[in-house]
C-alpha cells in the first residue's frame, strides 16, 4: 500500500520518469502526473454566489511547488483511488 504520493507537473514528464525509476524498489511510493484540468464551473452559471467551500484537499503551496520545482509529495493515510 502506498504511503507517499508524488504529484508531478504535466510540464515535467521527465521528472515523473526519474521519480518512478528512483523509487522503483519502494512499494510505499506512488508517482502520478497532475490530472487537474482547470476550473470545472460552466460559464453560464451565476458566479456571484460561491457555493463551493473551496478546495478541500488542495493547498496553494502545492501549486507553487508544481510551478517552481515540478512536483510535491503528499503523505497518504490510505490507498488513493486510481
């Protein structure tokens, strides 16, 4: 069961390959490309009222790490859903 998840920027596929190779013997490490596609809200929806409570699982420092370093690590409490 993976205990650590590396999220790698879509712009850095070579970093993903490096991390996969580096952690190949580690069953506790999972490496994935960032799969987010941007804002899901449709344009015709009234955006004056924010109904969502924000990103529950995402932190701004994760975006900063993806932009500057190309990846970040998240400790997992349980197995991620693929």
